[in-house]
């Protein structure tokens, strides 16, 4: 509202502008024909809607699209669009690079450049939807959002939460928080903060080992927030009757995929309303890991299910265009 006042316009113009950008996904002032011509001219002279632009789009044989996006300062991030019959899923980034350093993730190779603003985070969704369907076009499906792109969302907590509130607003994109999932490597204080949020998406904990020594090596954040501390936060996390806490487990051949690893995981999650997504490691020549064989993943899954831990094997999407989990590294 304050911005439109500086242009000499009435406060209700701010609501119109908000609706144009977030409700109709208009990124060009000229196309906002519901606004007066004089107001559009003032806007063009004073501001831009977003400086986020598509640098390249890569198309997978399975329908997935990987977007290389350039921000206003020429830093690059990636988003991924995954279509399905009943819904679309967009995987978005929260940081330029990542500071957590998970050994099985290509984004870790980039290091951390900076946090993204809430506006930049939201712009990924608008830019991707517009490239697929066109500005202001009615969407044929519900849209799911996963904060599983580049970055550790909980190390950019406030901007991520601001972006969630913007995207959940019914006057804007109107994406229900129940259709959003925020992934974290286990930043315990922020998990506790997240549990108290009034607008709260689902949460996914990247785990990948039930043994501190192995997790120390795979995910260095474990040296700061040990498994017992992380699991305690998970035990206290409030869940609805139908909700389960999601744990992500990257399956690495000979590293964390033995029967003993599975049994330890069952014991670790005992008493938690949990479900586990088993993620076959997606290959990258720069990383020293191989995916666990299918038979090993199936055996691991059976031990979890027999231990009353629901377990699902995630189907890789966009692997052929380096768009799958752990492959995002701003490749051209």
C-alpha cells in the first residue's frame, strides 16, 4: 500500500496490483489491463515486478522440466516442474547454493552464495507456471510445492516463511499449506519454531542414516544437531490425526543400505508417527556414490514395513536432465 501512495495513487490500487501479480501471475505492467493506463505508466517508470528470468529450460523424456533461473544480481538457481495426471509439483530453491554440505548432493559442491528473498522464492513459482500455462491462464490441476531445490530452507527461515504466507494467501496464488512441503537437513531450533507457526506446510526431514557416525560423514550438520536431539524435536512435533512426519532416506550402495541399517532406523523412529521415503541415489560423476540395487532397496523397505514404519520408494523424475533429487547444481 505504501508503494502506491508514493506514486500518488489511492490505497485500493495496491490491492489491485497485488491481485494482478499474485492472483493473475502478471509480470508485465502493460498486461495489467485492469489497472488504469496512467497507473501502469507510473509503475513502469518506478519499478519492475521481478528480475527473475528464465536462462534455460531442459526437457526430460518423462515430462519433467528443469529451469535454470537468473536472479536480478545474475546469480543462478534452479526450479523443477513435474507434471502428473491429477496435480503438478514444483520444486523450488530457497538459497543460492547451500551451506549444509551433504556429501550426496550436487548443490553442496556450489557452497553458499546468499539467501533468496521471499519475492525471489515466489517468483520461481510464477515464472514456471507462466512458462508452462501462460500468464493469467487458469491452471488445469492443483499445484504442489516442495522446498527441495537448492539450499537449506531453515537457514533462510524468515524469508521462506514470508514466501509461504504469500503463496498461501487466497487473494494471491492460493496454494494451500497442505500442498506445500518444506525439507530440512535437521536444523533443530527452526523445526521447533516451525511447529509453532499458524500457517504451516508439511515438513520432511532429510535423514539418510540412523547412526550418528555415518550421518556425521554424509551430512555434516549432524555434528551440530545430533540424532537424539533431532529425534526428540520430531517426537514433540504436533501432527494432525491423519498426518505423519516424513523422513527422506537417500539409498547409497554399501554405505547406509544394509539390513542392520534398516533395523536401526525402525528403532530410531519407534513411537513417532512416521513415514519414510526411500530415494535411490541419483548419479553425478562428481560424487563418489552409487545407488543401492533395486533388490537391496526392496529388502530395506520390507524391514521398515515389517517394523510398522510405512516406507515408499520414490520414483526418480528428470534424471536424464540432472533435475532429480541431489542433482541440482545450476548446470547450463
